[in-house]
C-alpha cells in the first residue's frame, strides 16, 4: 500500500521554518512525521508538498508514481504527531476517512478516489479534499486522541510527550543499557543506548522523569542528559547539560546548556551558551556564547510575529527562538523569546538580534539581502564538512525559496 504524507492550508503558520522543507519533515520527538509514519507501519512514506519542494522531497516519479498502483492508498496529514490511530486506519475498509473536528487527519482510499483528491492536496487544499472525500467515503472519528501541529511552538510544547510516545518504536532497535560501564551513571531503568555509541565518562544519563535515547552518538566527559531526551546518530555531546524534553537529530555538535529544544539535524551549538525552548533547523551554526531568552522578566506570555499571519500571543510562559534551515549566528548574540529567523539568514556583529529576521538576510547593525549565489556557496562548503552533498535538486529548492520570499526583503539594501 502506498503511504503518502500531505500538507494542508495551515502550512502557512510554519512559513518561517518550512521554505526549504515540508511540514511533515519537522522533527518533534525522535522522528519527523514522515519518519514516524514509516516506522509505525514498517513501509516507506512518500511526500506530497508544495511544488518547489516536490523534486527533492517527493517521489522520484512525481504524482504519476503515487497513483501508479492498484492497491489502496493511505493519506496522512503531515501535521499529525501522535500516530497511535494509524494502524487502525491501515486496517479499515477501503474509502474510509478519519476526521478530527473539521480537519482531514487521514484516509484509506482506492486509487480512483485518490486521483480525485490528490490534485487538491498538491495545492495544500485540505478542506477541498476533505469535502470531496465526504461525498464518497465512510467517515470515522479515531478512538484515540490525535494531536495536530497548529503553530510552530507546538513543536516545543509537545516534544516531551511525543518522546514518551516514541518509546515503543525506539525500543524495537535500541537496547536498554544494563551493563555496568565505568564512569557512566544511570538513574532510572529507561536508558536506551545503541551499542555503537561512545560514552566517555564521567557521564550521567537520568531517566527518572522520562526515557533517554542515545543512538550511535558520542558523549564526551562531564555531560548530563535528563530524560525525556533523544540524541540522534552521529551527534556529539561536548560536555553539555542536556535538560528534559530535548530532541537532537543526526550529526549535531552540541555544548553548553540546552533545555526543552529541538535541533532538526546537521547543526552546531558547540560552545557555551544557553538554548532553551527553541527549534533549530538543519545546517544552523550558533557562535560561541550566543544565548537565547525563554522567559520574560515580567513572567508574561511570549508573543510571536508569524510571517503572513501577524502577531500572536502564544499564551506560553517559556518560549525561545526559531531558527530555520541554514541560519548562521555570530558570537555573543542575545535573542529574545519568540525570535524568528528565516531560511538562509546570517546575523552577526551586534549585541541583540532583531526579533524577526527575513529569509536570506545578511548583516548586523545594517541588514541586506544575502546574495543567493554566495549563500549557496557557503552551504556547499558547510555540507561538505559533514560529508553531505548539496544536490542539484536541493539547490533548486533553495533558489526557489529565495524567489518566493523576495517580498519579505523589500526595503533592504
């Protein structure tokens, strides 16, 4: 059966974070939604995203490949977090739809009905696809609670709970740490460590408040990791304090203090400084002693200016920053709660960063448009340092994202 993740209208709430990736490729817990769906059902998951993302994130054969099947097709909303309902949908009769409130959560449909809605989903028209399905399909409300991302800060507030939900999936391949390793102190019984991980003590792994998952990573001496927490493969913990509800993707370099934050992958916060209640994309670099605030002095809720939406009071007491893919921050910067920095931006040479920085922006006291050829040249160097290639398809994603976000830079030098 073909498994397809799709974006709907609310991708716009995440616009600062998803110019170079689909919504279903945002990490929350140990997995992205696409990765989690594939792990739950044990089969590859394809993606249906905005047009400029499809050549890189979609199936090689495009829409034709998605429809070239005689088997039922399973659609999953890319904003879904908890996928406990997915195995039940996978066993439903053909042409069954799962609805939560007014939102299309998922559907198991025939290829004929899939062909009637896939073009709506190609344009992120989830409501139109839902209405079409309601004409022909059986509607079911799932028996378990299905969490859906609505705003970027939901990635932070749901991370701890999602890590706990991910425990059964991770326990399939990560064994519990039962060996008495010299200079490795464990608290609790829910510490899972890949045999290929390098734990160079003294190290403390504390699972009393939630599980600790360590993939084939390297943990340097004097590191403390408090669960629930996930350390992705190839990641280096450089004598750091990793507080609860932190999710670190693959091949990161992390030092200093990190609390309740998500790093998508391939990003560096190698030096001292605090990162709290924040989300970082891929290929982000944070300079030494750069620190974010996640609590206002008046203990009020944090406000966030969402691109294309306006300012929203999150109602959240502790909230840090959101740094999209390929963001670079210089040394000694201070970021206030609710800071949003767009894709490919480079900020340096100032004390306090602006609370909102447009995509592909370069500078400090004075900001200018970051020339796309220069930005891509830097990206190619950075990726090669981690033995990753900037492929032609990904380069086209970045160039198109630059074009699409041009209005956000109007007025810059």
